[in-house]
């Protein structure tokens, strides 16, 4: 499993994530904030309250919202590949 080990708020709905396997990158979650559980995260001040939950090995918010570490890892990996291809 590629667990999230660190998170840092960047701007808007962007987070910098670090994973146990060494992968690092920025993810924009704006398009993922739909549905009842994620609606409160559209408030950027609430979104900023993200943290890593050591038991779940992923990012969570105070209302219990979380995202699967596999989804986050794959999204960061694809984003990094697109950035590399553009350079």
C-alpha cells in the first residue's frame, strides 16, 4: 500500500502529499468535492483543516471525510507524469 505520510495545504483546493514509497506531488481536489460528505470542504477554510490520519494512512477532515490513499497516489503519479511530459 502507498500510504500518505504527510500533507501540506498549498492553495485553493491543492494539497502537497508525500507517500510512504517516496512519491511526492501536488494534487488539485476541486473536482472531487461533490456529495454530502465533501460539500463542507468547498469552504476553503474548512478544506485547510486536512490532516493525515495514522490509522487510516490517508488524509481526513474534521467531518470524517477522507479519500482512499490508492486514489491519491495514482492521481499524484499521473500529475507528475504530465508535468514531466510538458517539460
